[in-house]
């Protein structure tokens, strides 16, 4: 995996390891916007992976907030393995900027 991709993946997954459990413990309307951004980014990563493999797209299951960091690591890794590292990095950068 390219260095820039790995760096962004580390930044985002570290942030989600902090935010996910916080979101799971509380039910605040303010958390809905960044949580929606995470779910949208996860779907984008899955779509990149499917497109790179030449397969049909599938919906990403909504896991509990405390599992989001692991989910982003898996889906970003799949996108990278499918030859979409640069596009996946761009998704991760956008997500990082959307997180509080």
C-alpha cells in the first residue's frame, strides 16, 4: 500500500477508535452528521473495491459505532487491494475532514 494511503488510514482509524465508543455511549443529534459521513465513506470504499474487482456493488452493513474503525480498515484495505489506493486515500482524507 502506498505510504500516503497508509498514513490516512491510520489517522482515520485512530480517530474512529476514539469517536466510535463515544458515539455508542450517547445519543446526541450532533453525532448524526459525522456518523452519516462515516457510513457514506464506508460505502464509497466498498464501491471502489467492487469496481476495481469488476464485481457488483453491495450495501455495507451498519455495524455498531464502536466497530467503525475496524470496518474502515477492512474496507479501505479491500479497495487498495483492488487497485484503488489513490481513490481510497481521497475518501479517507474527506472523511478525516468531516470528523470532529
